[in-house]
């Protein structure tokens, strides 16, 4: 009877060991599944963040290139206005300058 009892204890220990092994395997599987899920979630968040940053970058590039175009246009207009102003001033005093030059060229000093 004692031998039967010893055999039963060993069988009980083997069954408990098998159950513990199943529990450990299930925990490992759950851990691996959760790691895989976490990795997928992280990749999704990274992709969303990258898309958001790219959109913001493209928006800033568009704004700055638009500003550059308007700045160039504004500078061209200002330059043209200054050129017209200088031409107008030159034409208004050109007669006086020619008269002054002729006076100095034709005047003889001893």
C-alpha cells in the first residue's frame, strides 16, 4: 500500500509539473502576443507622427516659398519705383547739368 501511495504522489507531482509547464507556456505565448501588439501599436504611432511632421514640413516649405515669391515681387516693384524716381529727377535737372558743364568747359581762366 505504501508503494501505491508513493506512486500516487509521484503521479500527482508529475501532473502538477505538467500543469505548471502549461501555465508557463501560456504566459510566454501571452507575453509574445502582447509584445507583438505593442510593436505594431508603436509602428502605427511612429507612422502617424512621421506623416504629421511631413505635412507640417511641407506646409512650412510652401509658406516660405510663397513668401519668397511675394518678397521678390515686392522688391522688384520697389526697385522699379526707385528707378522711375531717379529717371524723373535726372530728366528734371539734366538741362541744368548740361548748362553748368558747358559753362565750365567754355570758361577760360588765366
